[in-house]
């Protein structure tokens, strides 16, 4: 191990050995499963849990899945309207991202995303770790807002 890596790892804290676990929850039936991912050690912060910025990036990706069905082309994230880290995410959790469309505007699409963790050693038991609401905007080739196509009647 190099001097640098031993210095860095010496400052990393081990995750809590016996964390207090939140009650299990059932993912909502009115949300659609849009993504699953497993965080790796490289995604951890100095507490040994998963870095919040990594979780936000995954939520941004997962949140885009349903709006993309309506935008039918380029779009951009314009706002993170709400973002709550309810429980820590741990290395090796299976994260499931459930989404539901909240609003379709002229050019904007707002979506709610709930993130549920199955802990490494309690697979099948879902803990809600994050909830967020994000807004995307359909954009044209110049990056300007364009109307969301309306389905043919
Ligand atoms: C997205 C972008 C094209 C919107 O351009 P804009 O000139 O601000 O557009 P407008 O003011 O006409 O708003 C467009 C829509 O977004 C909505 N919107 C704008 N700001 C918003 C906000 N803060 N929260 C929620 N909705 C918002 C508007 O209400 C409007 O919705 P509607 O057409 O359904 O009524 C522009 O802001 C942009 O390019 N942002 C950067 C996007 C980006 O790089 N995202 C990745 C960040 S890492």
C-alpha cells in the first residue's frame, strides 16, 4: 500500500457496527420501479456510508426515466424541488428507485422518486432511504424549452 493510500484510509471511519434500523416499508403501488443499483466502496464518504452526492446523481438518472417517455427527445433537469435523506445508504445495499409523474406542464415534467434499500444482510426487507421531487424541461437542439408533445386523441 502506498504512503498516500494508507494515509487516506487511516482517516476513514468504519461504518457503525450495529446501526439502529428503521422499520420496513412497502414500496408504493402507485410508483413504478425505474432503476436498481448497488453502491460500491468507492461511493462511500468519510463516515463509511454512501456519499449524498452519489445518491443525488442516481436519483437524477432514475427521475428522468418517466419524463423521457413524455418528452420524446432532449431534456434537462431544471430543479430539485425537494430532497430528503431519510436513512443512510450503505455499501452493498440493493437500491430500488420508484417513480411517479406528479405534473406535466407546457415544457416541464415533475416527478416524485422514492429510494428503498434492501440491506446487505436483510434482502427482501425495504427501508425508505431517500425521497425527492425533481423537474425536467423538454429542450430543443438549441437548449431552449419546447412544448411536451401531447398524445394524439
Ligand atoms: C432548463 C432550461 C432550458 C429552462 O430554461 P428557462 O429559460 O429557465 O425556461 P422557462 O423559464 O421558460 O421555464 C421552462 C419551464 O421550466 C419550469 N421551471 C423553470 N424553473 C423552474 C424551477 N426552479 N422549478 C420548477 N420548474 C421550473 C417553468 O415553470 C417552465 O415550465 P412550463 O413550460 O411547464 O410552464 C434552462 O434553465 C437551462 O438550460 N438550465 C440548465 C439545465 C442543466 O444544465 N441541467 C443539469 C444541471 S447539472
